[in-house]
C-alpha cells in the first residue's frame, strides 16, 4: 500500500469501510460497493487498524495539519470525519454528548414519550449518510434508555431508504420515520408510494412511521394511500405536518380498525389533532417549549379543553415562527435564548438577520415566553 496517491474517491471509500466496521455491516452492499471490493481496491485483506491509519495518512495529505484552540492537532478528528472541510467542522459539529445531556436536563423528560432525530428540524438533507448515523448513535447513548428513539431514514430511492433504515436500526433506533421521496414528485403516484413504503417496511427490522411534510416536499401522502399502507404489519403510523385537520380526522377515522397511530406534525394544530383522535405529536417547538407542549397534551387528554385552548393560543405564534416563518434558523436561535445549544445552521441555510431575530423575539415575548 506504500506510495498510494490520495484521491477524494479513495478517501471516501476508506470512510465507508470505517463506517461499515463500526456499524457491523461488513459485507453489505452500498452505493460505493461492498467491503470486500474496497479491500480489493486497497490491495488485499488488511486489518481495520491499517485501513484507518491509511485513511488518516490520505486525509493529512489532502489537508494541512490544523491545531485546535488548545494547540492539539486535529488530525484524529479529520480522518474520522472523512476529509470534511475544516472550517465547517469547527463551526458545525454534529452532536456533543454534553450538549445533548444539557438539553435534556432542561426538558420535561418524564412527560416525553421519546425523541425524533433526523426529522426536518434535524437538517438531515444537508448531512452525509455517515453523519446521519452518527447523530442517531450519539443520541441513543445520551438519552434515557426507557425512552423511544425514532430516526428519520428517508432517502430519494427505495434502495437507499432500505439501507439507511437498516443502518438506523443498527445504531439504536427503535423505529424509522420515512419522509416521502419527492425529487420526481410528478411521478410519485399512489402506486409508486405504496410500492416504496411497502418495500421499506418489508425489509425494515424496526417499525416504520410514514412522514408527510408537503411544505418541504411539495407532496402530500394521499389519504387513501395512507389507509392502504396502514394495513402493513410493520407500518406503525404517520406523522402528518400538513396542518390540514380535516385530513388528520379522515386518517384517524379510516384507520381506526388498524394498529395505526396518527401523530400531529406541529404544535400549531396539536389541540385540534387530539380533538379528532390523534394520539400524539412530533413538534419542532418542543425543542424550546417542551414542557408547555407536554402540558397541552395533558390538558387535552384529561378533557380540560378551556385551559388547553388558552395554552394552544399562546403556542401558535411561536410555533409558526420556528416552522413556516423562520424555520431551522429560528429554532436554533430560540434554543440559544432558552439556555440550550442551537448553534449555527448547515449551509446553505443562513443565520437570521437582526430584523428577523427581533421579529422572532417578539413572537415569543408577546405570548409570555420570554
């Protein structure tokens, strides 16, 4: 292996091998080929440590040695993150265990059923496959063991979604949330979507949750399609972020004979969803006002509708601010305000302007949250 010239392709292959080793997926097929094919490219069977050292050597040739603020060489992190641009590495680290624990300490953990990771608020379209798995793995390590971990595993192709779902299970996910493929939305007929989700559910080792978020995908999962898919024994429910409460009520009504759960996809219509029979919610606002969202659930479940209505009214503007209006930059900014770690966004998302930040603050202040 001496004299091997560095190349982005080879570095990527080495990163893929290291990921396979760490997830126990040796011999599996991926977009870049199998583990055995990779070893053939590198000149034969080699121990894991030798491959990792060669990867490190390659990355050090591709990038200069960089010192962190303590004067320590960052080369160990560099090879692990697959030659990631160092400026982005320094400003957008995936998830730190300490920050996860700090965030959990400020939440009403006892009232939460669990955590959803790599949903829309998790910036998953901007992460590499290995990053997506790393996030889920670290959350699994940091979170209470008695809580549910749902991991977003949706990709554009059926094959990639199956592979990501299997990998998410290997790193600790209890269920997989699969967003609708949408790049070729004009051809995403009911038949295509049923085939896609059926194949994923057939091959998934963990339950599958459908995910419809038309604001991001431009595509709604048709109600009749949801009803058909609800009959699959490995499809457990749907997160619906459309905001169409008539649609949510129809799904609850038409799937009531199935072991199928309908979840509201936003805190802005959580009360209405509970009133129509939804059993829970996956809400971006819970990153900031988790205790308040859980309180709204308790009020609904105990029939305290007047108090629930008052609380729902106070959550609508903040929820709109961190979803449709300002999106992920808004969520992260408010997390910083509330003592969590929001941090920077992954490019091309941009930080809020001063005017946007002031408008965001007003939406929380005027409702008594700041």
